[in-house]
C-alpha cells in the first residue's frame, strides 16, 4: 500500500471513537492468531497502535493501565512486527515479548517484578507521572537482567537461555535489552523527528541527522532501531538510503557500507522485498485493490536504489536488488500472460449449435477479467523498471486488437442471432463493452453500447416487418 493510502487509512482510523479502535485492535489481533489476512491485519494494527501511542502521548494524564508488561514493553512498540512477518535489523518479533515477560517474573527478576506490581496497585488512578517513573525503573531492571543472562558464560548460561524461550525469542532477547537501556534516547529522538517526512531532501536530511546525533544511538546495535523510527515517518521509505549517502559523502556502495548508516540500505532492500512478497500474494489470491499502489512503491524504490546508489551486480546489495526485480517480474509476467486466454474464453464467438439452451456468462468472471485487464494497463506504467516491458506492451497491444475486433463481430452477430442464443450473445457484448471501457475509455465503450442497441432494434424491426 502506498504512503498516501496509508495516510488516508490512518486519518479514518483516528476519527473512530476509542472504543471502536480498541474493538478493531482485538479483532485484528485474533485474525493474526488464526493466520487470516495477515498482511491486512498487520497493516491496520500498525496504524491503530501508532494512533493510540500518539493519543496517549498528547493527552494529560494518560490512561492508567494495570498491565505491567505493557508498561515495560511500551518503548518497543515502534519496532515490533507481527507473527509470520520477516524480521530485519531494527525490528523485534511481538511474539517474543510474552515469553520474556514470563521469564522476568519467574527467573530474571521475580522479586522486582512482584515489587513493581504491588507499587502499581497502590497508585491512584491519576498518578500518570508516578506510573511513568515506575515503568522507567522496571525497564532498567529488565535491561540489567537481560544483559546478565546474555553476557559471557558457560554451560549454565546456555541452559538458562533455553528457559527463556525458543531460538527466535533468544535472538530478540539482547535487542530488547538494548532498546530498554536507551529508552530515554529513543524518546528524545521521537520528539525531535518531524512527524511526516514527505520529501526527503537536504533540509530534512539535516534535521534527521541532528535528531539522531545521540551517542547511545550511534552504535551498530542501536542505529538500525533509530533508522526504523525515521522510516516509519517517511512518505517514500526507500529514500532512507539518502541518509547513508549523505553520511558517506559518496554514492559508492563500498563507502556507504563502510559506515554504520549502511544499515539504511539493508532496511530499504528488506522493505522492498516485503512489499514484493505482499504483491505476489495479492496477485495469487486475485486481490487487485492495492496492486497499483504496491507497484508504484516497488517501481520508485527499485529505480531510486539503482539511480542514487552505485551498486555492483556481484555485491550482496546488488544481488538482492536483482533478486527483488526478478521475483516481481516473474510474478507479474505469469499473471499478465494469463489475461488474453481469459478474455478469449469469454468473447469467443462459438457457433450457435455449440451454445446450449440457457447458457450464461458468469458476471463474476467478467469482473475478475476486467480487474486483470486493468492490472495489465497499470503494469505498463512501471514495466521498464520492473523488467516486464516486452511482455506488458505485447499483451496490452494484443488485448486491444482482439477486444476491438471481437466487440465489432459480436455486435454484428446480434442482428441475426437466433432467439435461443440471443441472451448469451447479449451477455458477451456486455462483457466486451466492459473490456473496451478499460482498454479504450468511456467514449468508445458508449459508442459500442449504442451500436449494440441499434443492432437489437434493427433486428426486432426486421422481424416485425417480415
């Protein structure tokens, strides 16, 4: 989904009452647990949580919560990804939080957790400042417990780590401790960053560089998290590479990769790969509502990386970008190649003797084919950068020629069609006119619609005259 569409979604969700927002969050969380529509659920949940975070930050006092684990992990919200989503640098699996919370209460710092729970229970409902101070202390305790566990050690440490959770949780454990440790720096960056980064030019790059100039965030471990905060506010997330280019004072990938900000390129490539995966899944399921937005995002991102970075074909980044283009091309090409066959099945002028009585054309199939034709038309806008130029132009030209010829022939067939098959022929003409609307525009479709009406009227007059 493009940033414009995401902003429209966020504006709509922000207008909902808090109760409706909470209900939506619960329903989408359940959908994720069931594995249903994970892409949609993840997107909506992400926007809802951002709205809730902003609302809590702006309101005074914020609503009090009795969930100590939410207080502890609140600082991690900008970096969490849902179950099933691929994880890159600067991200943490949401599913890792629960087992780590259980470990803290069981082995990591059980006395401190019990102490904090008791302190929270004694606080009055309007003690927002005290709750925030309590959360900060708990985060410091959790960070210390995590670092003590993940520090150097022998076999006992290995067994203790195994008690925390499965390998994915262990993989996130140190990152969670690191983020909890620099919670104040993260809060400072969040306040300094512009709310929206629509055009990532020199002035905005300077503002972001200044906001990130905090020693605690300039480490290889923490910088990807700081960059993730920047990406979330960008209209075109791929432009995060401009920050790395500015720091390296060069577009040469070797010099960019030599700086800690090279992580920005890794983030941009990962996010393009994720969008490509969503695009493939949408095409596979026949969901074309967001295809145009995703195609534009991929087109702009691929072009941006290819033109603003001097990437070598045999480098890790160059190979990854080539792989993304190939994946997109393969997914689009196989679908584009299928469209002419679907059009021909609907518009093929079968002999009347081969049309059974009561034959009908499935309106759902017609609308699906209309969506596919529109999909091919959309691909033309991005064909060259996504390596589908030849197949797209050829297919679109073939569709235009075939649909124009078939529509004229079908209209003519209405004049002499036997009454037993006239309904079927009319449905074919209606389908052809829908296809013309996409391929040639409303004016041509209206012209053919009038021609079809005249053909039927002429046929009826001829019948009465005889």
